[in-house]
């Protein structure tokens, strides 16, 4: 995987990336992965043979910590060009108070600091990448989600404020929500596992 320097500076990004990469790759004195979940995802994507860029854009969507993008699909499926965005300001500024608790009880970034937070987001996006590369059905779900999003945008442009009363809008919204659960569910599950390992690793001695 490669880092395309954007923000805060190339040197600063590279330093941050090396620290995050070290978390994904670190081994215990016994030679076992210190954080097995992110280590496994890292190894799976890193050894895939595809071109994958890690980017840290300055500007992003509000409250979005990371994003997985398919920049260019290879017709032979041998060398896709993919990108993972880590939005550092959103990650750094994420609150871990009780109000941030999700319906499943998970509070992203709780008890984590600095590059550990970035590693949690990386785990989420690596899960997307791994599933996209290994599961054609998942790749189709991602494409369906993109199509539904484009359809929603088109409906809003055509109907402006009246879009919410259009049956087609309601159908599209329902389809988007269903696809989001299917696409995001596995990545959220992976993120929670990564978070648990990182949070526990702060307290547990290496073995």
C-alpha cells in the first residue's frame, strides 16, 4: 500500500502512517500478532496484489472518519486501484462521551489515543477492501449502494422539497438503508473487534 501525501504535509502523513502501520504489523515477543484482527486484515489486503493508496485528505464529509473507494476497476480483476481515506480532523475531534454510544453499545475510539484511533478506522476500511476483493456478491452490494445513492440525488434534484412525498423517494430511501446495513455491517463488526484488541492491548502485557 502507498501513501499519497496531501495533509498535513507529506512528511507528517508519512510519520503518522508509519505509526499506524506499526500497530497493524506489531508482534509479541512470542512472534504472534499483538492485534490479530487488524493484522489479519492488513496482511490480506497487502498481499492481494492490487494497488491500494492510503490518503489523509484535509477536507471531508462532516463526522465521516474514513472512506473506502474503488478508483479504477481492472477488467481482469487482477489489479484494481483502490483508496482508503483517513480523515484525521474528524477522528481527532470525535467525542467519546455517553451520547456517542451507538445502538449496539459501541462507542468508537473510547479509551484510544492518537494513532490507535486511526488504526481503528483503518480496520473498518480494510474490512471493506478485503470483502470487496474476495466476495463478488459484496462488490455488487457496494455498486448497488452507489446506484441507489445516485438515484436519490437525482430524485432530490428533480423534486426539490417535494421529494419526500414521492413514493419513488420512499422506495429508494428504503433500498439505501437496507444496502447500507449489508455493506456497513461487516465493516462495523471488524472495527469493533479492532477496537477491543487495541483497548485491551493498552492494559494487557505482551506475551
